């Protein structure tokens, strides 16, 4: 199985959207502020639906919010 | 700290406060063979009531501290953590009940079976709430 890490640009995108708070983003996508913080820090991978909702809030395609990088296999 | 992590801590504390002393007392005293053992039954009732009181007071306190969080339904991360914790606790409970079933034919005291089952139920609950706390800590 290929292994990789998911990163995201949520912090930057929040900044560009009038310094939107984590609580406000959470409210708009139906999760708690703590869950937004965990997603932002890369400690929790959201469901595909939540990821699409986040992208929708920023009016961007999914791949401009979330990135997946495959780990180099030795 | 998320509201659901606080309630998990509360459940762990209530269990430790109620069943810690209960199991300590039970371990120290010799089990009588005759039934019903009303002293033992009273001890169990005290532990159960104490746990309910701590949980009731604790939930009231937490709800007053953050009423908005208390009203918020669990989101997908909360539900994922709940699923993981319940499945972990399930294995502990099943293994525990099998162990109790193995001990049962060799025990003449009804209370030793009851207490063995109680230990396993409490262990499963500790795993349940322990996994909840650990999951929230890891993702904090």
C-alpha cells in the first residue's frame, strides 16, 4: 500500500477570507472548532464530504485546499 | 479541551472514586459463602449511587461552564473517536466475560462471580473512556 501525508492550506485560506475564525469555519461546515483545529494541524483527516464542504466555503476546488504527498519508498 | 473529552474525564474520575474503594474493600475482606450477603449488596449500592452522584453533579457543572458545547451534537471526529473507543472496549468486555465464564465453574460464591464480572465491566469502561481521552489528546 502506498503511504503518504495529507496537508492543507486552511490556515492561509482563512487568513485570505477576512481572518475567518476556526469557530466560524466549523459552524459553516458542521464541525466543532476543535475539529477544525485538528484538521488544520494535520492531526485529523476529514471525511471526503467535510473536505468538499471546506473547499466550497473558500470557493476553491478540493485539490487547492488539500494535498496528498506520497512517501518515497526505499 | 473539547466538551466530550471533559465528560470522558468525568466518567473516569467517577469510576475511580466509586469502584476503586469498592474493589479495595472487596479484595481485603473474605467472601462469605452464604447468600444473600446484604453487607456486600449495600457496598455495591453505595458505589453505584456514588458514581451516579458524581456523574450527575459533574455533568451539571460542565453544562453550566459551556452550555453551547453541551448542546452541540457530536461531529464526524467525535463519532469516529466514539466508534474507536467502543470497539476497543468491546474486545475487553468479551475477553473479560469469557474469563469470568472460565472462573464460574470453580467458584462456590455468587459474589466472587458478580465481582469478577464487575471488574471486567469497569475495565471495559476504563478502556472506552481512556481511548476517548487519548484520541482527543493526540489530535489536540
